[in-house]
C-alpha cells in the first residue's frame, strides 16, 4: 500500500466521479476491423471502475472491453472510465492499493480522459498503458509508463503535465451497493459483480431501441472472455478489502 502527497492534486467535491461524454468515433488499433456507424439516442451507460496497476483490470480492458469497439456494440454504448476505485483518502493523503506509482498513473489517466473526452482517443491511451502493465514491460520511470503511449497516439505531453500540475483528481462515487473489487462493471447503475465479463448480454438486454446491433444477436460468447468464472468469488481482480 502506498501513499501519495497531493500537493499538486485535489479531490474535487464537484466531481465525485469521472463522467466521460460519448463520442462519435471508434477505436483504430493495429489492423483489426473497427465499426464507426452513427450513434443512436437512448444508449446504454457502461461504466468501468478500475485501477491502473491491477492485472485483472489490465486483462479486462485489453482483452474484453476493447471488443466493444471491434463490433457494432459501440453504437449503443456510452462508455465511462473511472480510474480510482480502490483509492482511499487518509487525512490529506491519497492511498492507492498498489503504491504511489498507481496513484500517479490513476491521475494521469484522469487527466487524459478529461483532456480528450473522445472515447476513441482516451480509450486508446488507457488500453496502451494497460497493455504495458499486462506484459509487465520494464520502464525507466513513472513517466515512461505513459509517455510511450502518448507519443504513439499524438497526445501532447505538455497538456497532460499541465493538467496534472493544476490538480485534477477524481475519487470514485459512493456506489450502492459498494464495490467489492476491480474491475467493477456497471450497466445502467446495475453492478454485474462476478458476471462482469458477460457485459455484452447486459448491455444488449438494457438497450430499448427498436433495432439491436449484430453484436447483441451474436451474444457475449463471441465478444466476452471465454474463461467464465461464474459461481466463484475467485477471479484475477483486486479486492477493495485488500486496500
């Protein structure tokens, strides 16, 4: 457990959670086919509460959540990414489950999400950094953990550093029911708990539009992870009680 002195960093009461506005573009990554049709009204809100250095979160983001953008499910989803789920405020310190580096990277993610609300842009950055975490790529410094990704995506480093220095910090809202671990996935205020890898089914069921996308017809078996862990509390997530 690590502590982060928030001299450059404040938890803003006006922003108890980070809200990401929907965009109208899709994710372009490598040579996979990406859908980018027009968005529709009445989209389903898909929220992910995560920690930047939790391996379970890295796996879910890079292997499961990314597939929202590789199918037409993206046309009915408003995606919210909140990188502060197991962080606590202790006096004037922010305590993160995986130490000061995680506090720092959580803040950087918050800055990028705020500066580039377009889902294509900030999800690309989040995915890139989490891929490095999943591969346990050695880095020279905390900044090197994300600079490689910002350079790849053409995100201005000076803007990120300036926003970080002005004190953007976000704390997860008080969830009801409280979260138990991360990744914690919520669809229209309904926590999916241990069935979070099956999020496609819940998004599809929650969508009230007349015509559902093909991803819904295909069901989550072709979109989510094949390694379901139903009926057990043991999964590669990071539990809040361990923070």
